[in-house]
């Protein structure tokens, strides 16, 4: 595995709500670089600095992943976990009280 690869991708909803997997520190860094200047906040700055540090080998890729995921969550960019949604749907199908 490459040193900038995430163990698990961060799945974002982009554009018109299409899921996109961010699998590496470089992909996360590119996404952050494209983030609108007017929306850049502390979470953005922390994630960007972490990605830069990971690309220079100063911190682990997983540390940068966690901070990037926190940024994405704060800005409602994370795609819903499909495993949780599927399990939720199956549970409702079997519950006669849920319509």
C-alpha cells in the first residue's frame, strides 16, 4: 500500500449528490484546494495542514484522513453509510408497525 493511501476511503457526496471515494491524502488535498475560499474555516485549515504534513511524511495518512473526514462531516459532505441504510431498511421491512 502506498504511504498516502487511506485504509478506508472517505466517501463524499459531490455535484448533484453522486458519491465519490477519496482514497489518498493527495485526493483529499486536491478536494480541499478546490474548496471555495468563502467557505474556508478552521476545520478546512486543520484538514489542509494535516494533508500537507502527511504528504511530507510528517504525520500518518490515517491522521490526515481523520481530520479530512471531520471537515467533510462538518460541511455535510459525507455520504451516508450504505451498510447502515441497508440494515435499517431490512429492519423496517420486517416491522409491521413501520409503514
